[in-house]
C-alpha cells in the first residue's frame, strides 16, 4: 500500500506534538517535511531521528514556510496539516487555498485525537489569544492547590528552540535549571515566575514522556497553554481566559473559538482596564458559544518596585515579545504602569534598534513605541541589549515576567512591573476548584462536546 505523503506546517510546538501522536511509527504515512513560521531561526534544522522514530533514520527536514508550494510540488505531497495557532480564520483559509492550488489536501487535526490521557487529574489553562492572562491564572491555581494540600506539576506548552534531542523532557525546579537548559528569554518568561514561587515546571518536545514524569511527582497536572492553542492533555477541568481588550477575537482566531466551546470555566480577564463595550462583547460571545460555562471576572492589577523612576521621566517600555508581535496587542502592563505613575514620555525605540530587532519592527510595524523583549537565541538577546543601550531615555520600564537583568546588561535605571490575577466577585477559582475536587476528581476526563 502506498504511503500517503504528509507535510506539517508549524512553529516548533504543536507540529511536533501532532507528528508524535498521529504519524510517528505509522507506516501508512510518510512525513516529508515540516515548515516553520512565527519564531525566528527555527527553520533549517531537522526533527532528529531520535525523536522521529524508526521510519525516519535521517530525521525530517524543517523548511521556512515560504517554501511551502515548492515543497508540495517537489515531493508530490498528498496532504498538508496546519499545526500552529493564534492566527485569523482568514489567514488559515488563505493557507488552505495555497495548499489546494498546489494540489494537496488541507487538514486541521481535531483536539481529542491529539490529547494524551493522564492517570492524574488534569486542569488545562488555555486562552483566546496570546497575552490574555494564562500565566497569572495558572499561578493563581497553583496557589489554591497548595493551600488545599495538593502538589501540582505545571506542564508548559512547547518552546523547543534549541537542540531538540536535549529537550525531549525538561524539568525546571530552580533558576539554575534555566541556565542548564540554555533557555531563551521567551522560555524564561514562562518558567521563571513559577520557579520563584517554588513551583516545578516541565516542558520539552515529547509530551508523553513529559506527562509520565510529571505524574510521578504530582497530585495534579496543570496544562499551561501557549498562544491560544488547545491542550495536549485531556482535561478534567478546562479553563479558557478571554481578553476584552481584543473582544471579538474569540470568534475570529484559530483555535480561539474551540477553546471557548470546550471550556468548563471562562475567565474574563483585565476588566479593570478594558472598555465596557469589549467586556460586553465577550459576555455576548459566551452566551452564544457556551452558556453553560462558569464565568469568572478578573483583573490583572500591576505593581512596580520603583515608581519614582517613572514619574516625570522619559521611559523606554519593554514588553513581552509574543504578545506584541503575533499577539497584536498595541500595549501591555508596561504602558499601563507608565501612564499610571506619570511618565513624561514613552521613548520610541525604533531609531535605536539594530539587526534582528530592526527586522522585528519591519515584520510587525503596529508595535509602535514599545520594545518587544525578543530573545529567541544568543544573537537576538545581544541585539536587544544593544538596542536598550542605544536608546536615549531616563529609565527602562521592564514589563516582562522575568528579571531581564539576569540575561542582559542594562546600565540605565530600571523599573520592574509585575501583575497577578485578582478575581472580582463570585464565583472565583477557589469555588471552582473546591467543587471540582469534591465532586468531579474521580470522574473520567471530558468527552467530545455535543449540543
């Protein structure tokens, strides 16, 4: 029987997971290549033989997505699987048209076939867009579980930007582990806030290996999602975070709507800063898509360590990178802090950028007068350091979730901005988790959704 030729479109995350679950050691298919986008410098590598399995002794090449059409034609590809997230529906269908025009079928994998089952209760934290507030929601859940006497293991959505053979299963128990695994700024932004609170984090490439390790040391597994992707583990409790600053995106981005439809609990975050119209639009989406979901309203209030370095100062605001780039947010916690504490001016970094940071602004011109904390590799980290050093400002407002000074040298005065989830009114996450562990923990994971 002829093997069906497959190409997987990805961004070094969902694509590898889908391969591992659907195609690895499956001799009905031949995966000829991966393509890569969104993340700099992840093409030109191979998905290594150690991870690819017995059918791929030479591994599987990874190309830039710009080569998609030529790869389909050259390899006579039968089917292309789209396997990344946080993109408009129109973008997905535009890629489908390109694939179909090149002669291949276009496929989106269903959530359930790519969700691994755990022997422990799984709580999934997903979102409608990157930057909605998954991280602070996950941190809040960990605090509540600790108060309940339960040990949690956080499993983070993949960010395998280095040597994939060394990233099969990574465990982060202290800050030294970040250096040990040569983590990028983007990885540190996700892991460090958990670690400093004493929380163990797992990540990597092979999520079945990761799951079995996490299960061995925890009472509860918490899936800490990336972008607006679906969970890799079958949840017993499915939580989706919505962002009223980007109201309407829950019905316009892939796979945002899926996360809304599957949610047991929907957290409407940032209501202290979002416009009333945006909050109402999200509420209406919930009423339309998932009226049975428990709705929690929450804020993400900010705090700063040195407000005097903001007041009446010309400040450079450094924000979380992915939130500003493919997340399309025009501002974040740093801008809110600068406005709240009376900055005289937000300094535009664009005249001072270099190399890869300049390229980032060209690719995402809507970023404006903010500096995304891009650091997907050593050279980009150096470019970020140089850009900050060149920028003429009085102080630097750092709104990334990490201590950026541990990674780069900043000779200017710095202010750190933090934020945590604060539920408003009832019900809250404590109510939800208490009921869950009282009544549902012994039940089987959720089944396919039916109306």
